């Protein structure tokens, strides 16, 4: 995996963009879209989390497009690392994940916008311009997803731990041993998890949690 640096356009007023994504086709697509814009240029691209951080340090882009699902480091870890070192960094999450919990995590970590890859190219370009102008941008579809669960009671860290062990196929007895709690406590946690998620059973709870970005299957 190699960090790629793009050729500079002569216009120094161009918005310089860094693309961090592990899919070559997506990076090529972004490069093609940006190359057609007179006010933008691709400063470079990276295919992993660590490369993304190094690329940001080297290139100091105006706007960064960041996927969440990356090798080595997650997108959120990359976002936090970049924002800790460069507090003024303007980062747009561009991903396939649409879960409200995932969205909340990234916005809390300092993302300026959250887009899904299925959105039209025009929306992505408009968002880049808005973020470069200092605005935060949450598309209507994303805002609706957040609003849908605004009053939901979140799972506790312990409940998420229990759910992760359920995903791994562990029985209540196994989970109790792994977390150093009683089997009865595991059952209580599972009861609360299903109530909070509105799930009918363990399998349903896993499906809802995965869709909302609480866990990854």
C-alpha cells in the first residue's frame, strides 16, 4: 500500500482534497470527479488508516474524505488522531455505514460532514465546498436517521460488551466467565439490551445493533 500524491493544478485557489479509502475503484472515482472541477484538486490519496494520517501530515489538505472501514486503524481512530494533531482539520466521512450510533460517534469526534457513498457526485462536491467554507453539513437523510433515535436510551458500555460476546457465539455462561459477572447478571443485561433496541430475541438484537452501528457483524 502506498500513499499517492497527485499533481498540482496551477490554480493556487483550488480546494486541496485528500482521499482516504481502501477501495482503489472508489479512490479512482473520486479522483475523476474532482479532476473535472475547476475549483478543486486531489492533493493525494491513501489506502489505510496509518497512511491516511501520514498523508495528512505531509500534504495538509483543505478537506479530507475519510472512509470508516480501513485497514490497521478505523476511520474514527484516524479522525481522532488527525483532529488531535490538527484541530482545524476539516474532515468529511464518506462511507457505506448509515447507522445513527456510527454517525453520532464521528460527529462527536469532530467530523464536519457525514455522507454515504451512494449519494450523487453533486452532493459530495457541494458538501466539499460547504465544509471548505467552514460549514458543517448533515444531509437530510442522515439528519432523519439521527432524529429517529434521538430519544432512545443508549446501551451502556457493559451492555455493548455483552452484545459483542453474543455476536461471537458465546452462551450466557461463557459470557459470564469472560466478563467476570454472574450468569444472572448476563441475563439482566440481555433483557435491558432487547428492551432498549426493541428486539424480540438475541438474533433480532444483533441485527438492529449492527444496522445502527453499535456493533459490527
